[in-house]
């Protein structure tokens, strides 16, 4: 299957994200994978390879539970 920049939209990104979650991968791994995709698209856009901006509006459907705020006050 060939995937072109023009093929990427909210539906495709959501299906990819859900496939990672359904495989039992951690939220942290899924979060990082989706962040890497956006980083790659930003790189490709800056260099003129991509003109499809649909990826920018996609927001992930889970929260990274590994980031916690600790209060040091006793």
C-alpha cells in the first residue's frame, strides 16, 4: 500500500492511533508515535514535500499518564 501526504487526514490518524492502543501498547508509546508523525510532517512541510496541513488539527484521544505533577510540600 502506498501512502501519500494527501491521504493523511483526521480519520487516518485516528485509526492509526487506535490501532496502536488496540495492540496494547502503552499510552506513552502511542503519544510518542503520534508526536513523531507530527514532527515528520512538520519537517516535510518546511522542505516543501508536503502541502497537506490536515495533520495539524488532529488532537490525540488519550493523555500521557506518565507525566505527573508532584507537590513537595509536606
